[in-house]
C-alpha cells in the first residue's frame, strides 16, 4: 500500500450501494466493482488489489466465504465487511477470520473514508511487522548457521553430540543436562538445541546459578512488583516469565546451595510461580537446559546435589569431552578461529597456521579446552605481522615445551616454574614488564613469584 492511490475492489450485488461506493471512492482511489464473487476473483487475478469492500450477503457464496478465500489465496489484500444487519456475532466472526474492519449500511462518505484510513494504517503496520519478522527470521537463520559452524569437528565425539542435539531438539519439553569441563562449549550446545527446536522463535535466557544469591532467587526467577522490597523501584519480570515458551539455560548448576536447589525443584515440579509482591500464581512453559563441570558420579553421590533435582534436570544427558580427548579436531578448530578472528580484527592477510604450531598443540593438554585454544589463536593473530601463524606467536607453549625437554628428569613443579621465570627474565634482559607479557602473567603476579623464589635481579634492575 505504498502507492498514493489505492486499488479498491467493491463486491456487492446491490447496484445502489455498488455505485455509491464507486462515486465516493473514485476521487482518491482506483475503484473496481463486481456484483458477484466469481467476477471479483477474476478482477483479483488481473489487477493488484489493496482493499476489498465486501457485503455479507452475496449470490454464489457468502461474504464470509469470500473472506476466507481471499485470506487463503490473496493474503496481502485487506478486507472490509459491510452489511445491512448489525449482527455482532457475524461481525466478530468476520474479524476473527481476518477482516480488518466493518461498517453498517446505510453509511456516510466520512464513515467509508475513516474505515479506509484505518485499513491503510493497519496495512502499513502489518507490512512493517512482516518485514521485521522476515529480518528476524534471516537473523535467526544466520545465528543457527554460525552456531552450527561453531560446533566444529569431524571426530566421532562431535558427530555424536550433533546427533544428540538434533534428537532432543525434536522433543521441546525434555529437560537436558550438559556435562563437561570449563571451556568445552556447554552454552553453545544449549543454544544449538534451542535453535533447532520448535521454541527457536522464542527467547533463550542464560543464568549463571553460582552467581545468584539465595536472598535474590525469587526476585531473579519469579520477578517482583514495584515497592515489594527495598530497591524494587520498578516492576520486573523474572526469568520464568521472560523465557516463557522459550528456553532457560542454567549454567553451573552444580554450584547451587542446597537451599536454592529445594526452591528450584519445587517450582519445576509445579510449573507455577508467584511474583514477589503479589498473591497470584502464574504458570510457565519453559524448556530447562542445565550445565555443570562436575562429573556425573560427583553430581549423583547425594552429598552436595539433590538426587531428585538431578532426575528432574537430567532427563537427557549430553557429555562434552575435553579437547585433549578430541585432538583430531584441533586443526579444524584452529583454522575456524583463525578465519573468524582475522576477519574480526581486520587482519585478513593472515591465512594459514604452520604445521609446527600443531605439533605444539598436540603436545599440550589444553586445561582450558576450546576456550583456551581460541584465546591462544586470538593472541597470535594480534601479534602476527605476516601471513602465517608460526610457533614464535605461541610463546607460552614454546616455553613449556623447552622446559619439559630441559627438565625431563625433574618433576618439581615449583622448580620448573622458577627456572621458567628465570630463563624468560634472562631472555628479555630482566625487563619485568616484557617477561610478564611473555609468561602471560600480570606484572604484580610476576613480582610475587620473583620474591617467592628469591630470584636475584641484577643490581641495576629495580
């Protein structure tokens, strides 16, 4: 409806009203008229119609039937219904089936133009909403594509994880528990399940359960009314309300105090909550995905985590292996991070990673898992001035490799750390700031270690 002149089709078997509408509308619109639905559909097939003004009582079929066909086959056309009767049940039925407005015979020119203007505004808002939905759909598709790519690897473990994600995504109410060490991508898997499920168009919320104080649990998850407690200066929706119909990701679930575990179990069993400061219970429909870095045997020993809550959360359990157990994926992961980080940092000239770097990676245990690998690649991209990442861009791993070779018979961690610090200090002529950078330490952390190990500095170094 962007054109200044609207194309309006009048379908009415009464020639008086048909001609009246034509005479009123022709000044500002292109008007087409039909005395029967079949003639109206012929006009729609040959003309681009914006608005139809349709009578309830027609030959061949009812105006409601015409409305249904138009909404099914010509969804971009808005329909205004007119009738000599003021039957409200018929009006309500028409509006429910997609009519945008209704007015009664006899009518005045002003009533018609008011209705046309309302319809024009409605159509403009509807077009904008459709545009936003399309953009949102494209964005979600792109996010899903990125998430799919970010779960990188071709190992048996990765293939199994993707298969499990697809299976559980098809059951949008099943609770999922993701178990894996820090940095293995637990939230990434949770978001992937959400985006593969029927809940993908609703909100995905993420909460770090170890950071939720016991005193704020109800406020955080149930929400509160303004003035319900000191500091409640506005109404606030809780997580269960915000993510209703969507997915709520509870990270670090194993770190929850027992008291909070009891509260969470109760609300998950009832699927109801009461906002702080109110008396009314509200139901919620949320898929719960939880994550923990605690091993399964620790989580189920009954000491620090309630078994009934575990069974509530762990209907479907996904185990994420540490990077050290899937080293066959390191090359693909590294190249993925290189491509994305080089583009992000404007260093597209960096296009490859030397094979010697992968030798370093294969001899490293990656205690920080995929997150640590990404950080190593990011730092290397920052310092690299050429076209390829080489071992010299991974100083910390080089130092560890050198120390392991030079101290093959030494298993004293303190001695290894002291010797490493000393060698780096010597390498940079005791420039403590440079040594801290190479060791990936804060300056004050390096200073404490120098004092701890009684490392002597040259007299001209302060």
